[in-house]
C-alpha cells in the first residue's frame, strides 16, 4: 500500500518559484507515494481541490494575498479532515512551515521533514517574523529530518536549532531541455531581434529583478568593459524601473536589452544566443539558473555567497567575482573573454558536473531514501 505524505506549502502551481517547481519534479517521480498538499489559495479563481501531477492540492483561504497568514489555522483544520498520514513534509520554513508546526502540535506522533529552499538573505527572515522568531525556530526544532538544497542552508538549520544532521540534496536541472541545441539560424535571429551584432559579446542574466540578484551591478560593470560587450536581462521584478533609470543615467541604452518575463521554455534559446551567464548575487539558496546555463553551454560568473560555492569552483566550473563590486564583475568577464581555453574548460567540467550531480532522477531517488528512513523510524 502506498504511503501517504502530507505536504504543507505556502503556495503551489500556478503560483510558483523554484521551490514549487522542485517539489513537482520530485513528487512526479515518486509514484509509490500518495501526496496531499495544503497551501494558501492566494488568488481568486483557483480550485479548492485539484490533482496536479502526483499531488492532490487543497487550497484554503479566500483567494486573497493575506491567505498565507491564515494558513496555520485554516490549513491545519483542513489537514485534520484528510485522515492518517505516514509523515508530514514542510516546503520551506515559511507560512507553510508554521502550518506544519501547528499540525504536529495536534498530531505529536507525526514525523516531519523540513525542506529548506530559502534564497533571500537570512536576516530578512528574522525581520519578517519579528517577535515570532521563537516560533520560527520551533519549526526547525520540531523537524525529524531536514533536507537543505545547499550546505549554506544546512548550516542555517543547525543554527536555528535542528538537533540532527541536515541532508544536503540540491534541486535538479531539466538537462534534456537545456542541453538541446538551437539551430544557428535561430540564434542569429534572436540576436537580430535584440539589435546586437554577431561580434558582440552578450552577457545574460535570468532572474527576478530584485535587490538580492544585483542586476544593477551587472549594468554598472558594462562601464568597465569594451563597447561590444552588452547585457541581456530576462525577468521582471520590483527593481525594473530603477534598472531602466540606471541604464539611461549611464548612457547604456544601446548596450542593455530588457526582455521582460520569459517562459521557462524560452530560456534555453535565450541562453544559447548569449555568451556568458552572469549573476552577481547578494544571497542565494543554491542558484539553479547557473546550473541551467552550464548545461546550455555557457561559462558562468557568480559570487561566493549562499549555496553558489557548492558548485562553482573558480577556474573549473565558473569564475568568481566579489559581491557589490562592479569592477570585480567586469574583471571576471574580461578573464573569460580573453581566455577561450578557460571558457571551454568551464563549460566541459561544469556541464559534466550538472549531469552527474543535478539530474532530477537522481535527486528524486535521494529524497525517496530520505522519506523511507523518515517513515520507517520509530
């Protein structure tokens, strides 16, 4: 008989980030389990109950953004109507984590897996919970097992009071999608649409336009680089208008291309039409966009923060620059431009690393082994 696992998440499809995508990739591959998920409705028009892949999703609330604040109450009440489970699983120590904590208070024999996917600076989480910091720590202390997507987050789990040994299991990459080569004609067509020349060197970043991703540092770095070096920026976010203003202020309108929101299916082509992937992150839970770029055939530039050092070895699988230092970023780009052999080494070693360590099939099997241990422990 299939084991039943109760998942708590703040949101789920169609309201997704990397954590929700990872959950679907993993659960779709774990066919020996029956997954029920509790999440906040957040958006009007979404079904109260629906099956998405291998997960039956139960949304609670009124379809308002404030539903997440009610999740510990409404989510727990809904969960209590769903019968017996072999374990509970919290996707991040967020609003869903508080719901999981509340549920396990009422069901104290429930064993709890906590997955950490957080990508913002850790001090932000302390600020958000404010006087409820002690309750936030209780999520970590209550967990029977912790899966962290990076060593950085595993250390956070210990600092927050987790008594065991966190298991580092990263997110995976859809290798087939990003490795599939686009035709030279499509590459040339994309560059024409963007208004760049064949000889231009295109730096690309794909991320939310927010402070933590430091897209402003990429724009400022162009002032230290030759005119033929340009930037392609894919994504939307709260810093969009400020980044447009910065580009105009620096006189870089002809060297920065803002693509706006791009679907995940479009990203492989965008990456392959460019030359170097850059993200000067101020914080990062792991950094899947770097891994996707390596598989797509691009060398990468990143900062030694958060989970990035888990996969980026300077001179082997990427090049480091220092955070909040556009000159350092420009020097890292020059290092790649001037050394074709280095670019080739990074792409070869980086792509092999991703294929060996970050394929979703292997990630799902590691999660499966974790769930087996969790549900068979006394």
